[in-house]
């Protein structure tokens, strides 16, 4: 059997659909829907490749639960001060590996362009998503049990308000 | 931009005014490199815990100057310019490594971990041909060596023979507050950099400005981590350039002053769904929930509840600054304490519920003053002097920074 045939196309598409819906949710500024991509006890982290390689546990964003993600959204909406900005996520090169009947592991690449209200656009971030996904989550749809966002660079320009 | 020197006079008001050309002028930037960063100041280079073993080295900066900090085979720390004596190439290209010696990649000139040139490839040529003249002195262009001072796990370097010993430079009150946090061997938890779109001094203005904390940072205020009406204070030390500000746990009023003043950050309806983010223990046993300490020119030591970090302010040109964050705990932390520190780290860094706004605010100043080099900021909260004060509705430590700055710069 050739490797191409071995790919479970349905599974691949289900994961890529999840990644695409996630990217559009953030890029469309539907931040209130963002925590719903995660299981109740999900882990979400943004860290750097350098921290990961050096086995250092520090994150730029660290959440142990969906409640912490909702707190981040309400802080962004009601507490924190930052200039109006949008992201454009480009997600690609997704590899999917089945853990068991219920769970898969996925790795994908991302690039995020940040568009400021002034019109200034820049390549804001690039990196990898390291995901653990439950195929039939709370509403029967795939849901993240864990999403680790690994930034290629240790430098972040100005601030990172909107999640990646 | 370049501001004509004849218009570069400090405003007559003195310490209560900071002229905006100071954040914009290329010539000022060059003079800062010479008179401050390569002058009689201590630059923070890192934590000793970053270089635990023989042969460990890291690269960093003293102002614009790239430097290597290394631990030799005998365990002694050294720091030297990251520049080959030969043609000036960087000696160490990576941010950190471990080796017995350091060889320049360009022509394989070799150095020991103290920065001494130990071998010049083909110095005597090959089979009597080529090589350097017998009286050549490539050592005359050797990388500069820094004088080092370690203080309770912090490593500082200076290029000037005139810089006072580190403890005298810190001043007794600031030194005591350094020891308070650096009380035991530390363990590095990780790091990252925040690239700030502004002159390096605007970040120091921000760190030293205790007045903004509860007004800009709503997250702080709402959860009563810091209210100006809570007890605390500001201590200015050294020659004005060093300071510590601190807040005591829960001793304040309910913050009615904020509601009465109608300030934006007083909205109290906001609650966390996951308050474990802020779950903290009084591990230092003195009830101080927040201590921000800065040492001239560009070092910050931070204790925000149990979130401990050092920040290194590295200028990257007139309008750009790298803020290098390194988070740490103590070597004997248990898992619960490490988890607590990692959760609380959500408060700091580029995505920090508190710190994200500092990167934005300092950039707003750089942009706001673009057309006003001849105008000045007003630094009059808490009076016109430099001194310690129990109130944090105060800009005394900002004035202290500029007092030290002007002395170094002869302005």
C-alpha cells in the first residue's frame, strides 16, 4: 500500500476543517467563540521554539482550562488597552496522526500577518501548532484537548493581544 | 532625525521637564553609547544560573556592543566583546553554547573563555611562506574585556575603570531589595523578547513611573493587586538612577478615590472565571505583593506576587528597543510553586495582562512626539525633587532617572 493511500482522507479533512474554522474565527474577530474550540480542561500555551528546545516550561500565554481562555477574551474586550488590529492566519502542511479511536495528534505550520488600523501590515508570527484533538468533542465536533503554539522566533513585536 | 545642537538645551525647569529631542536624536544615541553604556555604569548581563557549568557561555549586549559572557574551566565568569581581533567578526554566533575555547568562524583565530587571543591560524605561514611579520601585534586589537560584578546571582559588566563597586552603585536600600528577591539559588523557567517601537529611555520612564500603574493597567486595579491607595512606596537610590517601588498586601482602602476621580480603570464589575491565575503565596514573608526595581541604565528586577523575572533593556537604534525577559523561580521550588509561577506569568511579557500595555504606551509616546522635538514632557507629580516617598502618585523616580542620565551625559 503506498503512503498516499494510507492517509485517512476523512480524518485529514476533519482536522484541516477544524484548523480552518479556528483561523477564521480569530481573523473575523469572533473572539467570544474562540474558547469553544477547546475542551473544558484543555491546555493552551504560546511559547517559543527556544524555550521548547531548552526544555524550559515558561509560556507567553498559559491556560489550563477553557475558563482561563474566556478570562483572556474578557480582559481583551474590557480591560486591556491596545490599538485596533486584525490577524490573517495562513495555516498549512498539516500532518495528522491517530492516537486511538477518539484522539489524534496534529502538527501544522502557521504564519500570521498583523494588520494595524493604520494600514501597516507585517509578518507578525510564524511557527507550529502542536495539537491533541478529540474527534468527537462536546457537540460531536472535533475539539482541542491541547494546543501548543510554538513561535519560531523569541521576539514578539510590541504586544501579543489577540490569540494565535 | 538630528536636532541641531544649538537647540538641544535642557529646559530651564530642570528635572520636571524632559525634552522630546532626547528620544529622537541620532547624535544623542551615539553619545549614550559612549558615555552611558560604555561609561561608568553597570549593565546587567544575565543570571549566574544561565551559565551553571564550566564552558557555558551566552551572548548579550552592552548598549550596541555585542558581548560574550562565559564560565571558564575553573568556574570563574568572564565577559568580553564579541568581536575578533583580526577583522572584527562576531566570535560567538549563537545565543548560548558550551565549549572549551572559542574560535572565530572567519579565519579560525582562537580565544580562551576569558577572551584572550590564544592562537592565530598560520601565524608563521606554511613552510616558511606567508604568515604575519614577526613583530605583528594582532593582540593590540583584542576584544575589550569587561569588569564583572556578581551580586546574589545577578551578573553585571562595565567597560569603565571608574564605575564604583556594585554594592555602592546600587546604594544600600536598593541592594537590600535586590537581596530580598535574590535570596536563594534560582532556576530559570524560560524567556522571550518584546520588541518595543520606541527609544530605550521611554521604557525606563515607564518602569519608573509608579503613577501610571493603576491608571493604565485595568487588570491590576480591578483585582486589587495594586491600587495607589494601598500602602507601599518608592525608594530612590544610587545617584537617583536606581529605584524600587512596592505595594503591601491588602492594606489599602476599597479604592473609592478611583471611583470619585472617575478614572477609567475603576470598573469593579469585572471578575475572573478562573481566579487561580492570581492564587499567590507570601513566599518572602513580608506582605509585599509587588516590587519593581530598576538599576541605571537598563536593568529591571520584578516580583509580581510569585512571578519573578529580570528584564534587560537593550537599545536597538533611536526608535527601537529589545526588552529581554527571563523568568525564574528558586532551585528548591516544589511543583506547585513552579505551576503557580507559570500561571502568574500570564501577567507579564508581550501578552501579559499587565505588561502588554507598557509596550503599547511607550510606542504611543514615540509617535506622539514625532513633530515636537522642542517640546517637553511634564514630570511634576509628587513635586519637583528626587527622593523617596510613601505615595506612588508620584514621579520622583522618573526625575531620579533623568538626574542620573544628565550627569552621565553632561547635559
